[in-house]
């Protein structure tokens, strides 16, 4: 936590189950730079779907949701019907609550995630974590106004140039996906973030300072968009770790 404060980083700590939320949130204490998201990871839905009621109960206590979504990988495809039920309920609850900032998992299931989001347009602002879908699906996500969080493994991948070339710079945020993604020396989040920004600078053909300024501006716009959507919803009667840098 001291590293986060000293580096001027804004950090969103995502959770994988509702039962982990309270304990994870307590770790940040009174820090103004750390927030905790309420999550129910799709890879855990088969065993933890019984916590969906707890998720809905805790939802009013946070503006952030994650990690949620669908995983269509071979090892989790068997639980897809249950994943769909849980995601439907979560997005509906988010819409009823006025909309949340959501970190979304969409591995081998990006098209289905889009369909779920389209059915609940008031659920909030989607941020696709480590997007790995097709370029066609990426374009579709951009068209729907989605945001994207990118980490070091993603920006160092063979597809990085194609992906970052199609994602609007004003909708990019950074993430570490710690402790699941590896970074040189394993120091999180500061070194991981610096390395990620350096890689982004190569793709954007600019210096790291410009990347940092862009990311900070993006974070400000994200907060503004959330406020605007919340106010709109009210007037209508309704609304692993991610690093948001300063």
C-alpha cells in the first residue's frame, strides 16, 4: 500500500468471489488511492455460484464490479450454462443499482459477453480485461463504447500491435493481473506498471510521459462517464488487480 501511495498510483483490486470482498477491501484501509471491486469469477462459478445472493447483497456497497464475465475455454466450457445464468443476474442487479464500473473476463466468449451487455444497457461501463477475442469482436467492443485494461503480457504479445492499433487511446487503462501474470522481478504494482507503460509507448510511438498523461486523463474521463450515466439513470428512474495510473 505504501508503494501505491508513493508512486501516485490509483489501484482497483478485483476479487474472484463475494466472500473474498470484505477481507480484500479491509486490506486497503483508508487509502484514497485503492478501491476494491466485487467479483464472481466465471472460472469459479461452478463451485461458487451459491454466492450470487451474497454478491447482490454486497453490490450497493461499491461502485466497482469485477472480475465477472464468461469463460468458454475447454476446461470451463462445461459450466457455461451456469456462467450465463450468473452473469445475467449480476448484470441485471448492476442495472437496477444504477450501473457500475465493471471489469470483464471474456476468454473464448467475447461475442456472448457482448450479447449479455446488450440485454442490460443500464448495467454500467464495461472494461474488458486482457481482451483476447478476434479483431472483429474488438471492433464491436469499441463500437459499443467499451474500455480496455492492458497488462505487460498482453502488450508484449504477437497480437499487441494489431490490438493496440484498434483500441482508441482514450479508452485504455493498465492492469497487472497479479498474481496470475508474471512480471520481471515479480514486483507489483510499480515495476509492472512502468514496464507496461514502456511497451505501450513503443506501440503508440511516443514517450512514456505522454502515455502516463493519457492514462491519467482516461481515468478522469472514466470517472466522469460513470457520474454522467448515474445521473442519467436517476433522472430516468433507474443505473486479480487492475492498476489505473496517475
